[in-house]
């Protein structure tokens, strides 16, 4: 018998609604999670709303979201019993009937395989919504093989760029510079050099900088193209944004014998990026202070989407879900 669950649904382009959906009962190896907090990924959810997400399962209506924190309220007979009543992160689920579960994280109840939940292990539950993009940034930084002595430039100080800059420093970078067009984002940055590109150009500020790792986190090919002259010989370019297409001049990367790296998301598993970044936060090695900038209750979900997608001061938004019911029915 399916469970009734309130969920955020995108029924068609540019429309966000709260609807009642049906969630499958947990199987023997599954857990049922009662959601307390979700967030809105500005990149993914914007493309979903625009109807241009290049995903084979993109069919409306769709339940969006992959940044969910909740409490385990039911555990299958073959799932680890110690998960019951634990706070966990869930990266979406495909547990719905009659609606596309392409991501499936923005739902009151989520049923998923027990191996896909990540216990928070002492992290404040609302902070857990940052794990997905923190793990994405960590995956990218690891892919770029940042090492001691590297000089790093991060383009874009949205949430992924903010996290990438902090993780680059943790990886041993000697120098980290960040650049953006939005002053309020730059005010939250942690870097050796903070550059407002509306007031000064990168090539004037970073003269002979020999950047070893250029991290593109704006989603703009123009931003990347403008920074290529700063790259050192055999430098690495890490693409951490999402792009309709890749279009950069060949000569600058050819002359520098540059390596272009593309980070998809994060690695899964007990030793994957999600538990690793969770532990970095729990141990106060990765400072996420100031990155969770806004909170909105679920009943104002349309306003939450506008805020997350249109307000450049919104780095990471927490959607607060009602907590009256706890029995999963």
C-alpha cells in the first residue's frame, strides 16, 4: 500500500506546485525518511523549470531535488536497524507512483535503499542540505589533483565556487584567488585574494600569476575564456558549472598544454565524497559558516524558488518542512 506524501512538483515549464503524491512502501533493504529540510539547486532546478535538462527521464510532472535531510522513521527487515531514528542526508529517490521521480528529493516522505542514505553523525540537521554540493566541489578538487604549492583561481562565488575555494586550501594550495561580479557573494568568500570583476580585471590584478588550477564555477564560457591567459604551462582547468555546450578558444589551451577536467557529481559509497565532506564539516576542517543564507517554510515554496533562482545574495536556501507527523502515514 502506497503512502501519501506532500511533495514539490513541477507539472509543466515554469510552474512549481505542492501536490499529494504516492510513495512506495519500503522494501526489505529500504528505509523510509521523514523530511525536515530540503534545498534548491539553482543550476539543476532552473534547467528543470526551463524544460531543457538533458536527462533521458525528463518528463513532466516531475518531483525535483537531491538535497534532503530527514529522520529515518521506518527500516526494512534487511536494512541496518541502527538507522532507525537517525538524521540522514538523502540524494533524491525514485519511489513515487504516477509522477516522474527524476530526482525526487523534495517530498515529505522518501523511500530509498538504505545504502543511499548518509547519517549526519552529529552535524546540525539543517546544515546537512549542503552536503550534496560540498561533495560535488570535493570531487572536483580531488579530480584536479590540487597539491601543495599550487596556485588556484576560482571563477564564481556561488555555493559551489565558495566550497571549491575552501576545499582547495584544505588540499594544500599555496594561493587561492576568487572572482565574481556580486559583492555580497565576495563578502562571504574565504581566499587570499578576492576580486570583484566589475571593478578590476583579472589580468591587471593577477599579473604573472601562473595559475596552476583554474576552477570554472560560473557556468559561463565567456568567464572561462577571459581567464585562460592566466593559466600556467600544463595547468588544469576544472569545469564545475553546468553548460549547454563547451566553447573556448583552442590556442590558449594548446600553447599551455592544458588539461581540461569535467566533474560530474560525487563518488558514492561508504568511503565516498558525501561521508568525507560530512566528516570535514563535523571536524571543523571545512567551514561552511555564512553559506546557508536563507530559510523559507514549505508553504511558501514558490517564493523559495524565486529567491533561490533570482536573488544573487542567496547562496544556499533551506526549505523547512512541517514536522507534526512522525509515523510515516
